[in-house]
């Protein structure tokens, strides 16, 4: 049983999890409403709120599980990537608990947490697959042969998909976070209303780029009446279609090039309903087995950090207490 803390950005989370992916208890203190007034995450505000919530969350998950700190086998925390001031709160708390209880500490890569999250909730153990990790700050394709053995196949050259959703949403007057706002309105729009670009869809490239899409939307805005709900829905549907088509086709291409038949998708953007439908339909056509991270395990959460730490701990791996946070921690060196 591992107790993990996640504080890489603006969500404070704690969870108890077993090595087979069973979530014993989990809790999240969201800061979405706090940062919405600023139109995005303010690092100093995020770290201050982590300090306010982290101890209470630890006490909450212990109470939910009906266990004591002494029953926990190891303590873990996200060590990167993320905001330095936020990462420090979770790691400092986890290290303090490890010292107090004389138990091991594990520093966990946030992106590895996303990578392994589809194998939780009865879908494990982690095994050979091609993974699409798509979140607010990252869009990448990973070839996994086993836990700890990862090869980067492709990544974004500029904005991540989630970042593109949020920035475009802001351009068209939607509140933060913009991804869910676009997803909601896209259901009422026409995905072919605007011919937005799809970057790197030709050839065998597994790289991503969404900056051209942002520029295309910017040039389209003067022609639109965004006060008209149908016009707003059309641009949301067209943006979503452009982003999702690239994500889906790149994942299918990566599976072909590696010869893998199992594909996984995780990260906050994987909650997008349009993307989930498109992924399942395309994978069925290609004969691919698709594992999608559960929605509550797709956004930032501590359960995936605990699960990843448990996988490492089972293999005899722990981290030194001197391990520092790294805002740019790579998943693949």
C-alpha cells in the first residue's frame, strides 16, 4: 500500500493504492474556480493553496481507508515535470512522512503516472503497448515494452493539444479551462464548418504541431459572429475535429510502425468525448485493442502516482530523500 501526493500544477491530491491498481482511497482539492478568474494557473496562488490542503487530504484518505500512517509501506510524490513551487509542496510532505515513519520514499515522474494510468482499475498489469499521452502541457507517443522501458516515438514541436484547446477557447471568449468548454459546444456544431489545418498528417511523421491551427482560428475570427450560438458551436466542432483527427491518426500510425496491437490513451485531453468516440471507432477499424484511462484517472490525480510508485517499489526501486524536483523532468532521457 503506497500513499502518494500529486501537486505538479493546480490540483492537490492524495491517494492510497495497491500494486495491482486498486484505489483504496483518493481525494482531490481542485483549484479550477480560483484560477478561472485569472484565465489560467498562477503559480504562486497554486502553491499557497497546496500548502492549505495537503495535510487535510492525507488525513482524509487515511480516514477513508481506515488505516494509520504506520500501515503505509512507502510514500511517493510527483517530482516533475510541473511548476517548481507546486512540486515542492507534495514532495516535501511525502519526504517528511517517510522520515517520520522510517519508510521508503519514491519520486515519481508525472508523465509516467499518465502512461501507466490506463492499466489501473482492473486493466493491468502494464504491458507492451503504444501510448498517446495528451494533456495540457504534453502531447507525446511512447512505445512501452515494460515498466521503465520506454521509447519516445514523437512529441509536439510547439503547443500541446490541451494547450491549443485552452488558448483557442480564450480567443473565442470561453472561460478557463477551455478544453471542456469546447467539447461541450462541439456536440452541437458541424465539424466540417471550417477547414482548419492538420499538421504532419502526410508521410510517416509521428511529430505534432498545433500552432498553425491557432493561427488559422485567429484569422477566421473576424469573419464570425461569436454571439451566435450556432456559429460558436461550429468553430468549436471544427477545432475539435482538427485536433482529434491528428491525435487519432498519429496513434494508429505509431501502432503500425511498431507492430503493436495494444494502444493506450491518457492525460486530461483524453476526457474529451469527441476524441474518445473517434479513437474507439478508428481502433475498431484497424483491429487495435484500445485502453483508455478512466476519466477520473486522466486528469491530474494522486492514484496514478501511487500506482506508478507501487510498480517501481515492487521492482525494488526507491528514491533518495535528497532527490530534487525537476520542472522539466523528461520521461525518456
